[in-house]
């Protein structure tokens, strides 16, 4: 299933699941993905489904669509793409396009939780600990055990968010530079790059056995 996550300056606004019907993005309240901002055209862009995936097209020549830092009139969408519409960001995720399958957690890594509880974790994607899975416990977790003591993941009612307390770290989210000092919403299979370290975030329903 594909979805886009709408955020503004690192703050999660909404999540929209995509199907076979086109999804229009714009300031018009009738748009499937409504963005209430004067920086956004009434009908700014449209996401459409194709046999081999999804694509996006601009609908207003005076309001550009920025895909991964480049203005586009139309383009195919790939898992991890970031779309800038005005001052808002849409993160595109498509489970069918994930490069790596979701890791299987070792049983000793699974905390004992109530049936149906959501379980979040990161998997190391680089370095000597490649493949290691680290489960996120509590409301706030610093990723020190996997070599990223400057990264903090916080759990809130709206979801999970990432912050970096070292301004010297070069932080990219889904290969998009993160704005320093902001919290970034984390979606399923979000790729996190901090200098030469790389991780992937997962969040799933897991029943302890």
C-alpha cells in the first residue's frame, strides 16, 4: 500500500493512503490532500496510479512541484521520495518499492507488551553492526546502543519523531537534508542517514508470543 505523509517544518499534519483513484493536492477544500496555505495553489498537483506505480504532475504553472530538490512538471514516484508543495512536505512511501524487506526481530528483542501493541525499532544499515535491530522503549530513546548518541526518537500520540541534538551532524531523511533543530516525523521504512551512519525505522503491530 502506498501513502503520503504531510508535514510542515517537521510537524506531522496528516497521513493519506493512496489507491487507484487520483489524489489532487491543493488549497481547495475539495482536494483529496488539502493544504491550507496561501503558498499552495487551489489545485497544485495530482498523484495518479499507474500499472507500475505512482506518478505526480504539476497542475499550476505558477506553483512548482519540487521532487527531491528538483522542480518537475511530471515524474514517477519512488519509495522515500520527498515532495515539496509550497512550504509543506509530502513523504511518499510504497511498501512494494522498498529496497530491503522488513527485518525479522529476534525473539529476545521483542519486549513483552499487551496484544496488539505497536512496536517500533531501527535496523542498522551500515558499518560493522549492519543488520542489528534495536527496539525503541519508552517515550524517548537515544540511539546510543547503535552508535548514534546524537539521535533521539520520541513517541507521541501522533506517532514517532526524530531529533538531533548535535548541530554538526549532517542528517538526511529519505535522502533529503533535514532542517537543523526540527523534529522529523518518522513513517514506516524511513531511511535515516547521520554523517556516515545509516538506519531504517520500522513501526508495526506486534503481538508478543
